[in-house]
């Protein structure tokens, strides 16, 4: 199965130290397949429906899917025996991508659950290929189509387009031959990348319907692209940076009119999607050159691999989508070594805690060691204990914990609680200890 992830290593960027954004634990779900080995998750909508691509049980065949409440729906293909991909989804559950025809060529496609795929733009360039890469709440599409066949390289250059209310409109580009539209928001603003004059480099673009088609700018380097835009007009992508061989993720804030670096784990980074809170997701290479799925929030970058339960065996390599509830989708390698689409949901389940003994404990010692266990669906961050009305202190350990404290003569009430990395706090549990 062809992997849709493009991990671009660009030239020239400034080495930066990335800050770590505030912690948030996630519960991970393997989205599964359509009977084959691998899958990829491309986008998620407000209701938690996920669009992506998965292998079927037929060797070499993969199909666009919609995942909802634990079920994968095969969205079909223009050729019943062919292949298809899903790249975007809107809040109504309409999915955009591409599908292979009997001829073998790929065409931009809009899918709907329970409906035959609706081919888009096939009559624009029958001899070329096309793909829909974005879809907004109104069902307007953006994407690219092949055009301008180059005899020297024997390849087609790609031309960005939008389809507004069923009307195709080619986008002008930034002076070069090739480009792709990659995202479209509710107001029809479209972003992507386009070659500049003389095809010297790719820059990101912003198309404002009926107003302007503009270069979205860079962080000072040569190449850049814009991958996604939210309803407010904020957009994200990556840009080369002067003086470095690495590129870096950025966010453009529409209200401020500024482009800001989002940081890296060690080497390059790229933001693939963002939500209305301007939380972005994407990938970054670590100091070993391994791609890791990341979240950009609160002025910092977080490795999502560090925010799931340890020991799962997952390597999350790229995050492609995030909704306003903070649910994240992407692609990684599971514990069986298979490439799979994943869903991360913020952890809202509090941990539990218990003492190792029950009832009332009697002792003649002035100091007493209390022990117990704690459980969480992700992992325990810390255990706190309190004697009487004193302040809470941190116990040693996590899943298995203990604390040694001084006792006053007579009755002592010891209270413990567990806290996980998401900040969920368990119900407090108490133990009575009588020092005689």
C-alpha cells in the first residue's frame, strides 16, 4: 500500500530548542483495516468520524474508509475492483479523496456513506489524473489535477483547483508550473503549495475567492507549503529556515497577521492540521532521525508517543488531523509491527487507589509506613498522602506506592489520592491508624 505521508527534508533551517507543551494523556485506538494488513488515518471531523485508507483482503487493493464508533466502512471505488483513498472529511461525514477508474487513472472523488462515489473533475482532464485533498462544511472541494505534460521528465505537473457549488475553478499558481491545493475552510479560502517563477522552489499560497491569490510567505528559507486552514483563517504548514538543513512547522495567525515557528523535537517538523483553538498536529524528527507524531500547543511541542500508556508497543509517526474536542488521528506502527491508523482521545477517566490493609490499624511505633496500589487506564503520575488536616505530600512510587509518616499518640487519619498525567484525580481513600 502506498503510504500517503511525505516526509520532506528541506535545505536551510536554524537550529532551535523546542519547548514542551503542557501534558495531556491520551487513550489510543487502533483503527484496524478492511481485512488487509495496513491502514492510515488522514482526517477527523467534529463528531469523531475518521477518514483514511486501508488494505482490503484482496492483495494490492486498498480503499477509502470512514471509521465511526469502532466500525470501518469501505467507501468503494469508481472501478468496483479498483482502489481508492480518503484524505479529508467534513462535519456532515462527506469524504474527499481519489479513486481509480477502469482505465487505471485516478480521479478526484467525493464519497458518502451508503452512496456511490461521486466523481469530481474527471471531465476537466480525461488524460491526466486528479485528487481531492480537502472538503469544507458546504461540500466544496480542493485538490489538484495533472496538466502540462513535460516531455523531458515524462511527468505531468499538477495544477491546484477548487470546486465551489459544483463549479470547477483552476487556481493561478505563483508563477511556476506545478502546485496542489491542500485545504479549504468554511468561507472557501484555500491553501496549498505552488512552484514559484522558473520552478525554483515551492511556496505556500492562500486563495481568497474573488479577492486575491497570494504567496503565504516563508520563515526566511526557500521552500514552504500550507497544509490546512481553520474557519478563522489561521493556517499551518512548514517552511525552510535560513542557515539550516532542516525545515520547521509554523502557524499563521490571521488576527495578528504573523507567522510563528512551532518548534521541533530535534530536526525537521511540519504541521499537518489545526483546530479552532489553534492547536496543531504533525510530525517532527527526533535526534535519531525517526519521525514522531507531535502536538503543537501552548507555545511548545509534545511528542505524542510520550503521552500514551507506556509499553503499548506503538510508534506514532505522524498526526494528520485534530478536532475541537482534541481528538487526534494519524498513522504509526503498532506492537505487531503493522502500519495502522490511530485515534487518540484525551483521557478523562480518573485513576483508582487503595491501601494494602483494611480496617483500623494499631501500632506502638512513632513512625508508620503505609502502602498500597493504584491503577489508571494510561499511567499514574503521582500519589499524594495527607495526615489529619496537614498538607498533601508526595508518596514514593506509582502503581505500587508507599509513604512513611510520623504519628501522634491516639487516632491518626491518613488520606491518599492518585493523580494521572491528564490531571484526573481519584476519589480520596482514608485509613485510620491508632498509635497506642
